[in-house]
C-alpha cells in the first residue's frame, strides 16, 4: 500500500494528549504509541539517515548534523547532498524489489542529489551583494514555481531563526498534500499525474518551540504549539485517506528540559589545546593551530584531536568537566555505533539536563561577528540561541526590522539579532538514554514484527518497506530486511 511518513520532529509520548486530539485518536485507531530507540547522537541528520537506511552512523556516515572535515580542514554543518549518506536508501531497496517504485521527499534532510523521483527542500539564493533570498529547490524544477504560485515564497525566515513558527510547517504540509494528490491535482502538472508509493514529510515546528520554551512550559504557549501541529497532522492524514496512502507518524527524538550549557571549547582553550586568532578585533577559532577542539551538536560533541599522543590527556580533562556525563573513545566509541572517519576521536555526552555550546570566547565582546547572527553554515557548532531575539535590546524586533530596511536600500548591515546567553535555551536532545516519556515515537498500522512497544530506530526502514510492499512481496521482502528487524523476527520465533 502507498505510504506517507510524517516526521513530527520533537514529538514524544508525554506530549500526546488533550492538546493533540487528532494524533491521540490516530494512535488509538492504529495500535497505540510505540517508542523508538534512536542512534547516538539523536539529532536530525543522524536519526533520519538511520530511519532511511537501517544503519548505524558507523554504516551511513552521518555522525551528527555537522562534522570536522579533516581533508578540507573545515567544520561542515547542515550540508544537503544525499551523496553524503552512505548505504542504500529505503526507496532504492524498494525499487530492487518492485521496479517502478516512486518516492517523493518533502523536506526530509539530504534531499539534494538523491535518487527520489520528487523532492522539495529549502535552498535560499545567496546574492553577490550579501543578501539571502528565501527560496526552495525542487525536482522536477517546475514544481518550485507551481508551489510558490499556490502558497507564496517559501518562508525561510519562519523555518529557522528568531521568527520560526508554524508558517513554514504549514507551507510544507500544503506542498506535501499537493504531492499526495498529484494524480488528480491540476496545480502541479509537473508531477505528471502519477502516484508516489512513498512520500516523506518533515514538520519542524514543534522542535523549535520545545527548544525555546522547554517541554515543561506552563504558560500555555506549548499547548498552542501542540494544537497547531496537531491541526497540520490531521490535514495530512485526511489527504492520505483521499489519495490512498497509509500514514505513519514518526519523530527523530524527544526533547528534554535543560538548565544550562557546557562550554567544552573554553575548557580546551584553558588547557592550551584550542587556539584562536584575532580578526578585526574578534576571536576566531584557529583550526590550523588547534590540537583539539569540540564540534558541539546539542547534547553530543565530537572532539577532534590532531595528535594521538594527546588523546588520553584530552579525554581525562573532558571527563572531569561539570555537565559531561561520559566520554567515548576507542572501543567505547565503536560500541556506540560511531566508528567512522567523520566522528571525533572522542565523543562527549552531556548530562541529561545540559547541552553543549560551541563558543570559545570568555568575553562576549570578543565573540566573532557571526555569533550574533543566524549563520548555520559558518558556525563550527549548532547554536540554538539563533531561535531567540536578543532580549537585552530595548525593541529586538524593531532592531531587526531596521537592519532589514538598510539591506533593502542596498546598504550592508550586520543582522546581529541573536543573543549570546545560552541560559535562554530550555530544551535539547541528542542522548539515547532519556527519561521515560521523552522518547521518539512511531504510530501507524504495521504488521509483525513492528508491534513491539519499543523498536530500534533502524527498524523504521523495514517498517516502511513492509507498509508499502509487504502485502505483495512478503517472501522477497524478508531477504532485504536489516539486522535490527531480523533480530526482532528471531525473538518472535523463539
């Protein structure tokens, strides 16, 4: 049966209730809420790659949202080429079983240069005068104009940054509904009136809300956010019913409450391993001279150590840092599924109520100019402070509007609206071991062996195959199942 996988980022069992009546009722109709055990780290790019390949990070190579590219001597974050994901993707496996299988991707990551038949992904225009213009990239290319004619320019600044809200998820949901009904929809002639056997949909809104206000919010804001995302999910489930697609709901991780950040690069700088250089009176990370530094990614940090002789000393220093729960290197790193050249020589896991900030400066006046901007590709680490307007400014939004007006006039203006106060962040993720109720979820009609209360996230790939092909190609499908699902089958046969 044709299948639509709806990724409700950040959704966990403790959030499903009166504020999510449509999700709650769908779970009741389809066997309840199952939880997933994610890979380490439980972050967007890694979790999605595991769901779509059935492999651990050591197999697909996506060790986080970013990594230290040692060949380039640079930290890479939020790259988009699917060629970075090693291993066969679920739709490629499906085509080997059933030639002609068609797949569409609406905003799952690593959409570019993939072998899907259709895709929509954010892709801003970077103009020569420094402006960033909201836009998206599609396959077929004509789909971009069709979607933006129907729903307006893709709302990039509502997708990420201080103004992120339900607007971008609503745009994505509308685009996904058009893809689901491609056979009967006159608005998307570029899709050729053909069905898609698999449609992937990414809804990020809840993720950003939970990082800003935390899962324990009592002000009513979280309740409203849950109702908004629940409404979009209901629209997608209805569209699935009309188009003959079976909906599966998943999430990549649950978000836990946090109280403060841990600054590993400051620790490494104090110990003499990390070096900075002055550029324009600001301190920039000097990768050329640094013997060790941290690529911070939520509650996980990859530590690059240039000289193996420094490894034991660096790990000993980091293991003593308040907020670091454990360090992984050697066999322990391998056992965690992170034995890959992109991973750090040491991987740090934070305490459950902490997260890792990327910064190395001790005085805010020394921070590089991009630190106060939304700049996901330049920063050598993930920065959730980009979700906030700087509260120290008298009128933060007015400051941002003024800078944007200067840019529209053709003047260069630094959009320095982001705070440096890491204590503003209220939610994070990345650990595998989380308190009960904060796990990622799987909801939908599935056959054995996917009825267990908790499943390895790697089983999602096979659950998708079983949902789309299992009823027709049962015996042939079993030959293509991953090791996690085979383990479930062995358990069920004993």
